[in-house]
């Protein structure tokens, strides 16, 4: 059976797409992009949907077939997002059924899905079939506010909060607040990903964790991603 990892947050700018990109590589998983904007994994991968008149993902949904993920060097296979997802998104049921079908036909142990921030019908479809929902949360007030809303609305989902962009000395008040947010719920907190300004200015398309020796500034991030992938495997497989 294919395990589905959904990377989801209620606001942008939290590093969700970077985590999805790295997890897909580390799990050897097809990466399904449900974003319609240009700042996600599709553009990072090197695919420019605005230059294409058709969407690989939406065509597959409309025709009832399984898309063939694009292959690249030192990066995950990709089912790219497309601007048309904003105007003509699939329904919750269509998206859920499609992911289950695609996973079976790809014969992959894992699928990683990157969602658009917020709660759209097709995002809910992905969440409904997720074996784990990875939710990045920088230890900042606005990001904790959004994460608190997510936990309030999804306490029974398999949510793992990942403290992301964490400074060398994490802020104690925000750590305590995160603990209060998940108190009394089955929501878990996974390994932290440290901050590194080099992530935001990196031009390479290959995954950070695909490089035999990442740049020194990125090595702690790579180590955090590897720890997260291990955590996800253990979480799902019990």
C-alpha cells in the first residue's frame, strides 16, 4: 500500500514547499504539486506551467487516467502544479480517489503532496487520505496563530508539526506556546529544521539532501530533513 505524506499549512512563508521537495527525494516518492502559484515546488523543479496550455494533473483527473511523473536529475519525480488549479480545482472526492489510484498504479511506497496554503476542496481531498500531515511552523507569532487554528480544526488528523527555520537559541515563550497548542490532542511535534538564510537564496534545482556534500551553511538543514524523513517513516510504519 502506498503511504501518502501531505505537506500542509494554513499560511505561506513557512517553508512547506522546501520540506515537501526534500521529503519526496528522501522517500523516493513522486511529488504531486497542488499549488497554483509560481513559488512552489513546480518552479523550483524547473518546470514552467505558464508556458504550457494544458495541465498534466488536471488532464489526468478529467480523463480518469494516471499521470506519468516527470523525471529529473537528483530531484523527485514531479506531477506539476498549474495556474488552472485556481480556476478549476478538482473536488474533494476527485482528489482523494485520484491519489489512492495513482499510488497503486505507480507502485510507489510513498507519495508526497504539496498543498496550497489554506483549505480548498482538493486540499481537503488530499488531507482525507493522508497517512501523515507534515505541518511546518516557524516559532513566530503569526505562524503559531495559523498552526493553532489548524490544530483546532484538525485534531483527529495524523498531524506532525515541524518547527522550521529554528534559530540557534529557540525562543522559550514560543516553544511553550507550541506545547500548549497541542496539549490534549494526538498531534505530535517532529524534528526541528534549523534556520539557514542560504535556503532562501539557493539557485540549484537539485534537492539539498541529494548533494553528496551540501554547502556548509546548508548541512544542518540537510541533517534536519534526513531526521524528519526517518521520523515520518517511523510514524507511519509504527
